[in-house]
C-alpha cells in the first residue's frame, strides 16, 4: 500500500473515532467545546508529519522538499475523499440535527447584520443551504483538505527534511579490520 494512502486511512479512522467520541459526549454541537476542532487539527498535523517522515525513511538520501510536499498533499487529498464519504453519512444519518443547528446559526448571523436586507438574507440563505447539507459538507471537506494539504506541505516538508529522522547509512569499513 502506498504510504500516503496508508496514512490517509489512519488519519480518517482516528478522525472518525474522535468525531464519534465528541458526538456521544455531547460536544459536537456545544459552542463551548470549540477546543475539539483544535484537537482535530493537531491530530491531522501529527499524522501528516508521521506520513511524510515515513516517506523520507524510504530513501533518506533522495528525499526532497517536493517529495515531502507531494506526500502531504496526497495524504490530505485521500483523507478528504474518505472524510467526504464519512461526513455525508454522519450528516445524513448520525447527526442530521447538525444541519438544522447550522442553518439556525446562519439565520441568526444574517438577522444580526444591519447591512443585509431581508431579501439579501433570504438569497444568501438559499445559497448557504447547499453548503449546509450532507453533500455540501462532503464537497467542502474535499476542497478544504486539498487547500490545507497544499499549505501544510509547504510547512511540514522542510521540517521533516531537517529533523524527521536521518535514516541509516551503511557503515564504512574501518581500515585494518
């Protein structure tokens, strides 16, 4: 199995477990539990680092910034695809109330904005309703992961190149042995 695919599966599995733990603990729709998003980002960064580090360990002498960036991007791309399927299932069957809550928050936000007329708010809510749907969540999951992967690769790749393990180099024979 390709390294990026393996780490995408690991990251997806851990992300799904975290989402379910937060859901069953009642934290998924709790505005005071915003820290749970930071846990997800931290887990993602750790898994990306480990995946790129494994890519480097395949051939440490030939590891380049570009190889690290591609590995990061590919892990994020496949995680985005897998998580899109999961988000569709999650928003459709496990936590469909999430959609109603998000739409309620969008309505409240638009109503609180004095610069938006009632007609503009209704038009914006029509557009918003697509993105606040199982399909919309799935699409934004893929797009978000692609963008995040492109940016994260710029940061993670040079870090792994510098400190992500040096690999083993063959020992040179000692004279006289």
